[in-house]
């Protein structure tokens, strides 16, 4: 399952690591701060992208191709998406 996380803070970092380490998920972590993304533990199942998470026009193309997304910091008003 391909999951996208909006935000690379402590919660986003932890969720990314937990999901990646299961071996069941490909995780994309998106944050507007390259410095925050630099704290994501490198893992073959984790990709990072610098995108303004408040800019819907920039964010929507990034969401495509993912089965689910979550904003660990609850900054986004986007609902959890599932493709089933």
C-alpha cells in the first residue's frame, strides 16, 4: 500500500518509520520544510518531497497514486483517502 504523510514533525517521522519497517507500505513524507524532511530516517520504502502542504494546487498532484494519506499534525482539512 502506498501511503502519503503530510508533515515531517516528530509524529510524521515516527509513523513513517513504523509503516516502512513493516515491509507492507511504501511511504511518501511531504513537508514544506526541507530541514524537517532531513530528520526522516532513510529507508528504501520512504520517499520525501518538499511541497507546501497548505497549497492545494501543489499538493493534489502529489496525492495521486497513493492509496491513503494522513496529516499527523492535522494541519490539512483533507480527509483520509482510501481506494477501495
